C-alpha cells in the first residue's frame, strides 16, 4: 500500500486546513487509517484514527473538538479537517494504514506510512 498525503501549508492561528491521504496498491484490505504528527525535536505522536467502516474514531486529547477525521473508501482517501489551529499544531503530518480492526494510537500498530505534509501555524 502506498500513501500520498497532501493539503499542508501555512495558516494563521485560528484558521483551518484539510489534509488528504490517498491510498493505492492493495487497498482491498480493510485498514484502519490514522494521522500522526511530528514537530521538530519531538517524537511522532498520534492525532486521529478511523476504522474501515468509519464507525469508530479516536482523537488525541490535544485535538478533540477541533479536528475531524473521515474517509471515503470509494476514493481510497482519508481526510483530516483541522479547525481552530494553534501554533503548537505546527508539525509534519503523516497518514498511516494499519491492518487492524480496532482503532489504535501507537505507531507500531500501523504498517504503511505516507511521506508527510508540513503544516505551519503562525501566531
């Protein structure tokens, strides 16, 4: 499975961005899709994840109420709508796919990773 993330950019605090991640290759399998982020000098951290059906989602406490994850399986695409962005949301955002049924929050649960897209939030 190959993952291509896009949609990052520069935005002012309080603004919004929508990230997209499109999968190609062996997309017939049911994957949990997740978003992680990594700020300079910090470890990669979980942001949000969604089950294959879309019926189960999970969010990091730091983004609850501001970010929304969704997916369109017909288009093999997962989205991350980010609202009320803050400067500490600045990071490279990575999408990932995991061969698991349950939504997971650890990097080790995911088997495939995209290349990352940079989100910069200015104050």
